[in-house]
C-alpha cells in the first residue's frame, strides 16, 4: 500500500475513534447502539465525494494524470460502486451482429445524475429505451469520466455494457499524453492499470479512449502498445470488458479526424475492441470501410451526432437516415447526444418526443433479450412526482434516482395484421404507480372481428426451472369488462414440456395463456398474499403457476380480450403496476438478516435560528451494514426518532410505521438533515435506523430480517 492509501485508512480509523465520540453498546446480536455528544463543529469530509452544500454523496471525475495515478479505493468510493455486474443477455455482446452504442453527452455531464442517492428535481432527463442499446458511454470533457453509478445500475439491469471516457484535448491534453506515452512502458502501463482498477472497483465495463491532440513520434509509437495492454488487462479483470478508440489521431501523431476507418488509423483499431468514427461521413466512407474492417465490421461504430452539427447525413428527427445507411453496410452505430430531445425541445413534451425519436429508429435497432430469473419490474423510471410502496403512498414531491429505474418494456405503437384496426399503444406514465414512481399505460382497441389483442412487452431468453410463479398487478380505467391476462411464449431447450403436454419441436415456439391461481399455495405466502383480490387504489393482482421442462421462456405478452357476448369495438385503458416471474425454488431459500449496521460521520446543525426553536436539530450521518448484494434489488432506509430520559433501554412509544428516508443500492447510505428533537439536559435523544432489504424476487421482508442501529445523543455539558 502506498503512503496515500495508508493515510486514507489511518484517517478512517481516526474518524471511527474520534469524530463520532461514539461508544458502541451491544444490546443483542441484531442491534448496535451508538452514543454521541452533540457538537456543532463537524469534521471535514473529502470534497471530491460529497456535495459541499448538503454533504450528499456525489459521483465524481478526475481532472489530471496526477489525480488518476494517486487514486486508490476508499470508503467513500463505495457509494459510487454499482450494485451488480451486467445482467445476462442474448445475444451476447460478443456476437457479430451490428450493435448500437449510445454516447450520453449532456451539458457537460454530472448534473442531477451526480447525486448518488437521488435528488428532488422537477422534469429530469430519463432514458428508458434500453432494449435497443448494447453499449452506454458516459461522456464528458474531464480527463477521466467515471460513469455516475445510477446510469451503471440502470444499464446493467437491462444487460447493457457501460463505458467511461478517458479524454485528452488541446495543448494541455498534449502535455498529459507526453507525460505517460513518451516514456517507457512502465509509464503507460501504470495509467492502464489504474483505468482497469477503476472499472473493476466501480463495476462498469471499460473505456472509450479519446485522444484529441497531436502526439510526438515517441508518444504515438507507444499508443498501440498502451491500447493492447489496457485491453488485455481489462479483459482479464472485467468479464465482458471493452476498450473503444475514437477517430481522431493518425498513426503519424497528427490530429486529423477521418470520418472512417482507414490505413492511417487502423493500427489503433487493431489494438483494441472497437472503433468509433467521427460524424461527417458519407456513404462512400462506409463503402471504403468494408474492406478495411474485414471480419470485424460489427466492431466499427459509425458516429451519428443527433444534434446534426457539421456536414452530417441525418440527425434530430432525421437520425433514421443515418441509421439506414449504417445498417445497409452492416456496421454498428454510435448515437452521440440523443439527449437532444430533452435539451432542445419542450420539457413538458419530453416523453412524447423521446418516444417519437426512438420509434423512428426502431426498424434499425435489433433488440436484445434478458436471460435470467427472477424477472421483476414495477415499470418505475427512477423518477416520479411521489413515491408509492405496493399501493401505499409513501411521500409526495418530485424525485429522481436513476438507480431505482426498473426493467423497461418495449415501448411504441403495436398494430395487428390485416387492416390494422386492432392496436395497442404503450406509454410510461407518472400519474399513477403501484410501486415506485410510475406505471405502464396501455391504450388499445379490439375490433369487432377479433376476440382479443395482445402486446409483447418483454423479450426474454431464460432457461426455465421446473416450476415458475408469475404475477401481474394492473387496473382498468373507466367502465369496461375487458379481461386482462398474462401470456408467455416458450422455445425449445432440449425437449420443451408445459404441464404434461409436449408442445414444441426444435424450430418452433408456442404461446401459452396460463390460468390464474385462485388460492395461492402456502409456500407463496411471503411472496404474495393478494392474488385475485381487489387492492387499494383499484389495483388487481393475478398470480400464475406454470410447470415447465426443457423450455426457454421467450416473451411476455399482455392479452386483452372482449367480454363474453360483446360484438362491437372495445376500447380500453389499462395500467400495469408490476410483473414478476420467479423460480419457485428461490422462494424457499431463507434470506439472511442485515448485519452490523454502524453509524458514523455525524454532523449536527440547528434546524432554525436558536431564538426561534432551540428544540429542533438536523442530524446528518452515514450508515454502513453487511449484506450480500447479489441477493437484493436495493435497500429501503427508515428511522424512528424521539427523545427519552434515563437509560438506553427506555424506548419511547413508536408510531405505527417508521419514517421512510430513501433507497440505497450499496451497503452504505448518507442520511442528510434529518429533523430530530434536541436532547434536554440529563436526557438522551434517540434515533433508531432500520435497513430493509428488498429481495430480487420482489416480496416484503418482515421487520425481523431488517438491520438496526440506534443513535443516542446528549446535549453538551
């Protein structure tokens, strides 16, 4: 460990021992008690990791080579670590079909998305057409752009690879490049090792390397071995990792964008996983590149500037013109700055404009499928005007938390064959929610000649266990007797049997409409106890049990069928609140309890001026705990607060429910400006924190399985 690392860990020990003035008392194995004397002179926090005004944890970038080489993981970095690796997907990214890369460049980056635990922002930007995307690049003009963890969590949940950006520009960039590329191999290997360690620690998937300055002969000569070393080390340490090169510098060291892969820049393409072209190409560039790319056509990502700056084929709502030519020649596409629909158009119409933009590209964007269970989504966009927990309103007010985004469906307008009179349109909707901040709105029409219409919402490729449970929460709006059901298609993974009937051969798939369970099995009790019941807010839950053998689950549909005896057109409006597909066996596995909850980095402030209300304080602190992250979707953080006298065992009467504070997607959470009563002389104030795990299967964990820690605090003598 270098001296910087030793200093960091020493500082952590000092924080634990001194800054809290905490005495830990073990009352039992589940709950720790911490004691604190209120002080209004907080210990300073490292500015890189916390917002200077609120001390909220924030995502960060590095601005220099010195910062990059000095970086070593510390406790604060844990806030920015993604919950899990990329979800399994089909086809895998390594397949040679053309791919789609989205490069997110918005107003310099690190805006509302930098707040790791979310923020209360009106009308934020949200991306939700993930099924069309294979690679997501977070781009900024800082030297080392580490993707904010909210983007990584949302992308990984959809099976999308996430890259950061290493960029050098102008004369300052030239000096930086000379500092690590013009020396011996140890210099550039040290930079590569740090980039690999960052991707591995923060759990994103690699780097876009963007050198936009001229290089000396020595530096450009070392560039291919740098790329080869970086790529090899990343592949070794980050499964599925990628290094991409941006079209800028030539093998001579000259800065000259080519708008194509050619002999002057192919040495960089040959040294890494892919090549991202500049944007001012024409079809003749694509034709020339076919010979240059050889068998690696899919590794060439043809750049498309959605803002349509410069001499480009198409951008904005004409971006499909670019995609048409790119796909005609079999290349991958790199869509740069699709946030144009948010930055340049009316914010109130953002969802309509974003859906329009992606609908125009739809035919050129092959989808990928998710291929693992459990599959659980409440259609939450990671934002909303209020928070809802299983039908119960939890908080009112705008919120934005990209990590909280659930798996999103295939959006758009779906028309049936023939004259197309039957249709279903899907929209995201913030007006109502079953769980989170939004639901999926489906509008449709069943024509007189048809008994039903169905819409495919999810493309899957899941090897199915012997028995699965499915659940759907929905509600119909207005007076209608249209029936709603969940359907699935299966494919062959050997010899597929549904129930006792063999339904498939090797080249076919079959569609099934499972019957809802009237009375769920006892073993389902902790997963769902509301099947076939009318729930609060008009929601209804349907549950299904399906026995399968040798099958792949391929698609999930929602089917709308006309009421018995109906003969005319039937229109409907339906909200979907949740869909779950879980392995029956996974519901038998006992869940561990959240362990070792600790309270640290305490800060106190007067809530109001002292003469106005001396009885109110604001408490800020950090919680840590122990839990296996692979078993959870997230953690819900709660508290009970009050003032007591006497010993720690004397608890105040508690309200019926604890107060919900927020969501965590790692084993730590920063509580900011929590209002508590000031402790009176001779008495202890008491706040109890609770950490609720949310399993991937999507059921509520009883409070006995939550983690707990109590903070006792007293007034200074």
